């Protein structure tokens, strides 16, 4: 090219003009033709949790290519809420980089961080001068840089990075609002989204690990607008790890701001996580107005089981188990109170409903196995959404097999039954001692002498009865938690103990759950005796069907003592009915015992020590139905033999026949009543006197059943007790022990004491 000196000078003259024109074009392309340097008053918050007071923050103006121009301004966080302000500053361009480095509140742990964290944001001040710096603005930083380097303008690059970032976390609905406007303390959906992502990135990471992890995320997202598959797997794993802590994270944030003097709202965080990794957070639960419908909600299954298909109508996926646990995960610090009951049974059988369950094509399939239980069992199947919210329930009841043999007692079962038998024997022996005081009262004035509120006979009898009640309730609760096979037996024993307590004391504290003892409460008032009896009869009615029809044995071993026959139920039920004056029902029950034919009368006389000794040595007699042993001997007071017999005959055939004769007499069948009584008299070889059959029965009892704990109840229900024993009417109830009155303000002493 040929150029003269004149041409060259002219070129140099025009060069500044060209540069000026080019610069003007660039400014118009990047900033808009109307841009002029402006003063901005930039303020906002830095939040991870909130950065604490003293944190350094800087702002650096940048041009449209994100090249640094102008001066760097520096400030500090003003308070523990993360607030900052730069005041009025002149900016040659509307774009700026904000950088903060400092300590912050860790919302996962609920404490201040032990190390610092660096967060950045790129903003357009011409859109907004209130700028919040957070993990979202930090994650966008490199992506915006790369998009602008590829030719985009800032606004377009910022919008695209917003959409990509929130889509990556399953929250695309929040992309329209710039992340620099999100704040933890606003109580909005955006606030919850920020808390969710912020917590997700932190989980259990230290500050150093978080810094390293953020750098990796920023690099991956900056290059691709998404995360790698391995990072996505890590995010899914972190989401699951965070699930049980969401309630505590909410509490931590609320508590932190309360400490700073502010009340903030934090929404439930679960809807802001993509739990099922389908790319959309919050679609795992039902929307308002939606519901799940099942074509069967109650399923009655025969003992042999079967296969059942239940159709599910649901707008969202349904699961048989919660896929995540959203409750706080706290260690179980409770003490295992069943440690002494690991071997209740001789062998174990599965007595719960056993089933296989599956869901496919919106159909719940249940394959239910035969039920190994004598009684029916109930269960339920719950359907959940991904987050563990219950969407529906199917109640299942399955028929039992009444012919099934239940397992005998194992090692621990035998031990606790041995304790129950020993304590019950002691209770009945003490009670029999009280009956002896009444029996011999006319001869030696024993009632006034030995039966007063603070005497040992009253204290001991009461306390040992409540001890054995505690024994049975302890065993009942432990066994119920395992197989629940023995519940009818527990109910019979419970009713038996309360029958004797009620006959002797009237209204007494009624305890039917072990929770009473666990709570240490001593404030239960006396329960009306009719209410106690009615509850007992309901339980006995259920048990009479489920207990075996057999000869009852009780003196052989723990199994024979515990596994009562249904004849024991009939006799106890009849005793309650007679005490309440229902002789028709009592007659029917006792006749069934007689017709079963398991027992016959022999020469046993329960006023004689020889009979008691024979029971101890031989274990039974032909008419023994239920008895307990306690190794205590007899003593004498003058010519009177009194004390605790080694064996207490609780139920025997002599008592059954005499009670049956009593019922026949009360129901007007005098001749048959006399025939039953004569049968006893003939075999026992005794003579009786009286003006009628009932008085003759009384005389027979006084000669035959001293050591049976039956005379007191008989004499009371027939209005003989006061005259026979030579006591005042108020003495027909024992005094409540003085020690119980002192510790239980709701107990009232029986009248007369």
C-alpha cells in the first residue's frame, strides 16, 4: 500500500475519533444507549445461615464482559442478622461482584460455624440495589461468567443460570425471582427453598469440606448448567441423610432469630426437596383437594388365609412404607423392661397375622397365611406417600383356630409364675388366718384383738394381694407384647384376686394396667364393688370359651398352676353371682362343673390338719380343683389350732356341691338342695342341725371348710356372719390398712373403724 506523509498525518488525526466511536458503540451494546455513571446505595444480607457481625464484604464494579472497572469498595457485616450497607458509591457500570468471607450460623447443627466461608454474587444494580449474597448466588457465579463469555448479555445469562440452577434442584417454579432477593428470614416459599438447598449442601460437612464441595458444584454447574451424575447421586444421598433433621433445622433457625430478638416463620421444609429424584420437588404429596381411594378398607379373612387384590385410585405414587423419615432421629433411651421375659414360652409360634404385600399397577395384593392362634387377630396395612404421610388404611381381621395348642411356659415364664403362685399362696394363707380369727372369735375375742387398721394381719394381707396383682399385670404386659396367647389366663387370675379383695374390703383400688405401677401413682380411690364384679364377669365370659375343658391341676408344677381349666372360671363366676344375689346364673354354672364329671367327693375334711397335710404330701385329692402351697406351720392358742396351713384349698368339690345346694335352695328347689347336701354329709360322715336346708348347709360348712376361704363369703351373703362370728355388722368389712390411708388421700376408711 502506497501512502504519503500527508495521508499518514490525516490517519493519525482520525484515530482518536474512531476509538471514541467504537467505545461509544460498545457502551451502547453492553449498557444501553442511555447509561451514564450512577451512584448506587447497595445494601442487603449475607446468609448461609446469617453471617455474623464483623464479616468482611466487598463490592467490585464490572463492565458488561464482567471485566473489573472502577474502585473496589469494602464494608463489614453490621449485625448477626448478616446485614450490610456500602452507602452511596459511584459506579461506572451497573454490574458488580460482591464477595463475603466470615463465620455464619450453621442451621443443621444449630450453632455458629467454627470456620469461615466465602460466598459471591454477580448482580445488575440497575435492576435492584438490595442484594442478598447466599449459596444460590454463589452457585450461579461461574455459570453467568461462562454464558457471558459465550456471547450472552448479563440479563439473559442470569435468567438462564437461574432456570438451570433451580431445575437442578427440582424447584423450577422459583426461577423467575432472582436468587439475590431470597432471604432466610422472610418466611416465604423462596425462603424455604433457600434453606432447603443451603442445608442440603452443608449436611454434616465441616466448613473446609463445604468450601471444597461448593467449588466442585460451581465448576460443574458453570460448565454445563447442571451437575454430573456422580454429584446428583451425592445430592440424593445427602437428601436422604437430611430427612430426619428437617424439624430440628426449622427449630434451629427460629431459635437463632429469637435469640437475636426477631420472630421469623419457617415453612415446613419437606416439600422443597426432590425426594424421589424425578426432577420435581414437592410432587410426592397430595395437593389440596386430592385424595386416595381404596375399593376395600375392611378385610375379614378366614383362618386359612387367602389372596386379596385391592384397587388404589391415587393421583400420586403410593408406597407400603415411608421412603424417608421426616421425624427427628433421636436415640432410644428407654429401658427394656421385658429383659426378664425373653423366654416366656417353651417354644415360639407365629400368632400374628402373617402376610406378603405388594403394589403394582395401582393394585395392592395381600397374600395372607393361615393364622396360628386360638383367637382372632387384627392388623392393619397403611399406605403412604413418599414422605411417610398416611394416605389410607386397610383393617384386617383373621379368624383364629380354637383347636390350636398353645405353647407351655418357658424358663422365664415358669419363673414369674412360680413367683405369682408363691405370692398368691401367701395372700390366701394370710386371708385364711383372718377367717380363722372370725371363726374362733366367740371363743377368744380374736377379731377385736387382731383385726384393726394398723395390725400386721391386715397390713400383710392387703399388701401381698396387691403384690400378686402387680406380678400378674407385669407378666400380662410382657406377654401381650410378644404373642398375646395367655391374656385370658391373666384375666381369670386378676378377677380371682379382686374377688377376695372385694369380699373382704368392699370398694378397693382397682388396678388393671401395669402403667399404674410404672407411674408410681398412689391416688386411686376405691372402686365400687359392683363395677369390679361386672368387669370381672365380662372377662370371665370371654375366657370360658377359650380355656380348656379338662380336670384342673395346680399343685404339680408351674404349667399346671397357670393353665386353668374353664371349670375354674365357672366356679369363680358362680361365686361372684352368688355374692350379688344372682342364684339362677350361679346354679347353671355350677351344674356345668358337676356335669363335666372331672371331680368326685371323697372323705376330705378341710377343718382337719390331716387333710391339709395329705394335700401337701400327695399333691391332690379326688375333689381338689385349685390349691396353692405355702410352707408355714400351724400354731395353737389355748385349745384353738390357728395359723397358716401349708396348703390352701382355693376351690374343691365339697364347696361346689354345697354352693350348688345353696343355689337350688334359693331358687326354690328344696328337695334337690337337700339331696345334694345329704350326698356331702354321707361321704364326709358328719351330722348337721338347722331349721331349714340353708342353715344345715351353714352347719356343714362350719364343720368342713375352715381352711378353704369360702365361709366368710357364704355367711355374709346369707346374713349369718354377724351372729355366727359374734361381731358387729361393720366388722363384716375389714379395715383399710392405716398405711394405705396415709399414702393415698383418695382412699376412705371403711365405716366403723
